[in-house]
């Protein structure tokens, strides 16, 4: 989601949801109406974005975010079930919070997101100390469910909401500012790749109204936001099934006219839906960043066909070439799955060779994990676990070398960097290049939110180091 990541707890500070400094927002008991909320986020950026919305919704009913779960009155796990491993981590987190709940009977525990959608009511049965289960279409019910839980009522809501009613339920972003924000433009997915659970847990694809997206981004810009990342499982099919809405290229052109927005990113793109008008945007819109996340999943035609991806290796490479012709230097990242049913050593080598040809800036790679209910769950999961592990290690080693080489290629160049904050290692600022490389450099904290020109002096595996050479062009 952009891409799913290996599961991790997301630090809410990334999403401008820092714990209130107000000394009145102390432990429950000090100020009865103000309570503390801890959100643990698993999975992709869609979930990070949903967690921001959860924080905004519950703030309105008196819950303020904390980074310390032991101080919380309400703990919410926003979960991911895209692979088995993240799903399992949810259950270990629940066990951890059981101890807190034993010590504090009034602590409320909720599970939302894809595992909640998958399990529904069953989760309340499996986890007797759980108070709330809310599905991917039910965020809006959360304030009411929390109020009921405060009165002792346990509840699960996982109904899908379709049609216009769904369009009215896209929660608007928290009014907080920041430098860079996610904006959801669509939800769900109709692609049904054979391995993927997303269509089952996120529901049918629905595109948000463009007028609301543009209004929301305008309001974020007015609060000082400089960069937006348009989010969806498959952003480039935006608007295709909605009468009267622009297609994704048309939406990008509208967003590009919003005063104050200096950078536009989007994620994730499905290669089959990369259209000529979208490619033209890379040639014509200067605020569209030079980066695209374009998951191939495999370099073998036979595997791609069994995955139901809807493109061949050659078609993928043609799209990559067209993007590079439109925007020379564009950075391409992707996702790969190893050990898909029937993947032979030769198929896997096709994946390695695709990586060589494309030259990914970075890659998220996963061992195939059977997901219940998907069509691939009916295929024999016939690649041995040790072989999957060995292929993953080979792939990741190749990518590590390619990423480091590519990073070294930036040394000596001057990059325009949007300053996003002060890094935890004191004294340094951090930001990203237009191509999405992280750059650290010494500078004055008042530069946060500004574009600066930075000469790259050193390259590391995951970041670049540089020195400021002046203000940027924006
Ligand atoms: N919509 C995006 C796309 O089509 O590229 C991907 C969204 S999916 C949530 C994120 C990534 O998880 C996929 O690109 C894929 O690499 C990985 N993934 C999904 N299902 C998987 C499975 N069953 N086993 C392993 N990896 C999986
Ligand atoms: Fe899953 Fe395929 Fe949809 Fe991506 S496009 S979310 S991989 S079904």
C-alpha cells in the first residue's frame, strides 16, 4: 500500500498525532472527561491514515492520543491481515494488553482494520477481554461504540457499506497541519489478485468525490501542508467507475492547481492501469514527484498469470520505459512475492532479472503466505518454506546492493529537499528528495516546511547525508 510494509507499530508522531502537552491531559481520574487513547497501527499507509482518522474522531469525544500504552484508557489495534505474520502479531499484542487490562479493569480494548473485518463477532468470542471490534467500513461508529463500552456493552460491527452511503463516510482529515499528509482518494479493490485478501477485507473499490478531495487538500494547504500523498489500493483506477468524476490523471491535474501544494505523491499504482494520460502527467506537472511505487510481484509471465495480475513482464517493462521517457530519473520502487505456488527456480531468476532491468530504488519483498478465502488458497502451496526463505534472502541481498549503489550515485549532486522535521539524532534536519530519498543534514529548525538545496556528501543503505547549499526553488 504505496504498499504494505512488514508489520510494525506506527509511531503516531509520524502522523502529527503527538500526545498533548497540556498538563491537564493526565491519567484518568485527574480530569474525568479527558481520557488517553493509544493506537497501535499495523500494516500499510492506508492503515496509518485510518489511525489518524480514528484519533481525530475520538478526540471529539474526549480521548487524547498518548505514546504510552500503560497510561491509556482506551487501546486500539488497527490491524493488517495481508499476510499471516502481521495477523499473528495482533494476537501477541492482545496478549500483552491483557496484563494491562488485568491491572486496570476500566481500560477499554478495541480491534479495528482487516483482522477485525475478517473475524468479526468471532474475535469477541476468542478474546473475552476485548470490548470492541470494528471493521474497515465502520470507523464512523467508533465514538458510539466507545461510549457503549464505557457502560459495559461489548460490540462488533463489520458490515460493509456500499453505494452513496459509503461516499458520505470518508472521514475528512484531522485539521492539524504538518508538512506532509496522506489523503485517501479511494478505498477497496476490485482486482482480486489470486493471493490477496484486500478485496475481501476492504470491500469493493469506491472513489471519493473529487470536489471533496480538492477541498480537503486546499484546507490542508491553508494550514501549511506542502506535500500530499494520494492514497488508495489502486489509485490509477480512480474515478473509472464513477459517473461525472475525472480519471486519476484528471484528479492529479486538479490537485496540481491548488495553491501552496508543492509536492504531490501517490500510492499504490497497479501496472495494468498506468495509462498514457497518467504518464503525460509526469511529463507536464512539475509538482508531481519523481517517484512511483509500481509493484510487479514477479518477473515470470507464468507466475504473473497465476497471480491474475493482468500484465506480462514485457508490458510491465514497456510502462517503466514510458514513465522514464516522460520523467527522466524517476525513481521506481515495488513489491515482490517469492515462493508463490508453482514458482520454479527459473521463475524466480526471472524475478531477479526483472529487478536488474528495472533498477528499483527500493523494494518491499515478501514470502508468499496463504490467505484464507483467496483463489490461490486453492493452489498447492508447494514451494518449501526453506526455499522461500532462501529466495527471499537472495532477492533482498540483490536489492540491498542495488539500493546502496543507487544511493552512492547521488553523492556530489545537489538535491531539492522538502524539510520535514528535526531528526531524533539532535541537531540534524531530515527531509526527502523529489525522488523520495531520505536526506539528513545540519540546519536551523526554522527551515522545517521549507524547500532547500542540499549537496549530497555521503550515501548509506537507507538515507543520504548532505550539506545545505541554499533555499530551494519553491
Ligand atoms: N494494491 C497494491 C498492489 O496491487 O500492488 C498492493 C497492496 S497489498 C496490501 C501490499 C503487498 O502485500 C502486495 O503488493 C504484495 O506484495 C503483498 N502481499 C499481498 N498478499 C500477499 C500474500 N498472500 N503473501 C505475500 N505477500 C502478499
Ligand atoms: Fe491486492 Fe491485487 Fe488489489 Fe493490490 S491490486 S490490493 S495486490 S487484489
